[in-house]
C-alpha cells in the first residue's frame, strides 16, 4: 500500500511581482520561482503549492489577502475557469506593457544580437468582439468545477471551449465576448434545439454521439458562416438514416432562425480528432465561402481557409509589413527612383500578405505547404485583378532552393510569416544564400523569432522591431522585424 503524499505547506501573505508565459503570474521565493494562474502583479495572496521541481513550482491561490491596484474586473462570467482570456483581470494598458516587455526580453535574452530601440506596441483597435472565427466543441458531459462537484451538480451535454490540458473536457459557454454577439445566439440556439429534440452529443473517448463541433465565422462584409461537424452512426442503415435526418432537421432550424447566415455547411467526421482539413464539407444553404475586406481588396475565405482572426488589426499588421518592405525607407532603399522590387512571401497561406503588398512590387512569389491554401491565394489574386503574383505549394525547404531562386530571380525583399516553430535551419540557409536586400519577419512567437534572428545576424542587421497585439486579454503577441543586408 503506497503512502499518501504529504501536501506542501501553504505560503501566506505572498505578493505577486510579475507576469510569466501562458498568462500566468510569478513570484520569487528564495531560489524558487513560483507560477500562479489568474493573478496580477501587486496581488497579496495565500498560496498552495501543487507541483514542485528543483528551481520552480506551480501553485494556486487559496485566499486573496489584498487585491492589486492594477487589477480590473473581468468582463466574462467564465473568467478563472475558461483558459482563453487569462489577462481580463489586467487593464488593457498593462497588458500592452507586459507584451512589449515580453518581446524585448525574448529578443534580447535569446537572440543576443544588436537591436535598435523597439517601437511602441500597436494595440488592438477592438478589445471586445474582435475575432472573426471561433470553434466550439460539443460533449456529452460538461466540465464540472470543484464547487460543482461538491454541490453534486449533475453532468449534462454542453457546447463550449476545451479545458486547457484536458482534450475531452468542454466548459459550457453561455456568452463569449470575443465575437459579435450573434454568435452566442447561434451557438445557444443549436444547444437548446439539440437538448429539446434529444440529439446526442459527442463522447470523444467512446467515439459516439451526433453533435461534435461548431465553427462560426463572421465578416466585415456582413456575411456569416456556420460549419456543423457531426458524427453519423454508421452501425446500420437505419441508424445512419436517423443521423442524417436529425442533422438536416437541425440545419433547417438554424437556417430558418438565422437568415444572417450566408454559408451554412456540415460534415460527417469519423476520425478521432476534430480537424477538418482532409474532410469533405457539404453546403446546406448559401455559398461555400464568405468574403473579408481589406482596403480595396476582398479575400475569399472557405471553411478550411486561414485568415487572421482579428479582422481590423490584421489590416494594421499588414500595413506595417508593407511599410517595412518598401514604404517610408529607413535607409533610402526604395525611394521611388529604383525599380519596383521582386518580393518572395514565405509561408504565404491564402496569399493575404502577398496580394496586399503586390501593388508596390514588380512581382510577388508566394510559397506555402498547404495546396488548398495556394489555390485560395490564386483565387484571391484573380478576384482582385492582381496579375503580378505567382504561388507555389510544397515544403518550404524543398521549394525554396538555389535552383528555384535562379529560375525566378533573386528577391529584393523576403517577407516571412512562419508558424510558431519558426523557420527551418535549411530555409534560413537559402535566405542567406539568396541575400535579399531586405527581410520582413512576422512572428507569432518572439522566442523562435529571436533564435532565427541570431542565425540571420551574420549577414543582416535589425533596423526596426514593431510588436503588434492581435489577441487582447491573452499573453500572445505578434512581432514584426525589419532586417537589412549588412
């Protein structure tokens, strides 16, 4: 019989001193760094350590002794349980200050290269209802808090967000502030209809249940897209027909209740995960796409398309990219007297940046791993009458070779917007061999960006660093860096 582990002692009257990664706060106690969720600097708390390692520990608050003067009241009733907006208890100005500090710390500590004075972070135009896409999971048993369990609240089906660190747990969401309020009406109406008509909700462990996932997208063109992901019961012809009948009845209800939806789609996903990139998606009503607008451009967005989720802030992000590429020149590189530059747009996605900057280029060549995204990029060029873009699909390190550059021309400017993991070392080698005059590096992870900048430092000097907040109330931050050949 194993001995029960003795609990760690409670630490009393501890003052939180700083913020940390993943939206947590921290305090240093002797040589131990203690990470605490849902606190802000200046909070005085009693802490219960739950996990301890050699140099750090994780703890939770058992009592607030005194609230920080920096603290503000969270807007969302789900704050403290839902892990999506962990900084709602910080005023937005404080959020921006910490994000600026995060970028500075990571670029200096990891990069260890010469850097200019950073430009002030560009805050989001909106801090509420700023997203154009949200994804909600469905489950047969909702997540219950300790208080719920103590009160013996019964399990019930739910539609909401996945609990951090629990792939099969869904927190029911009544109202989310991240998107236009219509999305709350749509989601809650689907839930209420399903409960009233006895529809089954998905059990991820057992892989049974009809309702699996709901994706909602909206556009600044006034269009709405809803994608209902279901899991048909294929065990017999009768159960399959019942699944189809229930799904179509639900979709008919949604279509009638919400005429604002211009693209209503569904799919039967029999996989173990909810990704839809390899799934066949059917149109129930309307179109298979919506359009998002930026300046005088419009971008076709389908159910599998990527588009920056903060619509208005995406314009400001891309404007910075365009200015860094060949706008107001910091060193007089493109002052109107030179020929328009040849631009390579790496990790181009659906070509939003490529098409946005095409007007100032002789040509833009976009490269992206996902073939479907490249087809979207080509469509977006055609829709907007842009004739100076070429797009290629494939693994970046395989496509962007010396032979490719020899065939298509040495780029004057390379724009790169890689995933969170940053750029592959082979890609950086090809960039160095291509020696463009300028590189504009857009990153959603300043830590991996700092690593890559260190590898580029042998041939390039950083001229400008511009943090951009795309996700208010979260610790995530984008950063744009301008480099020029030494």
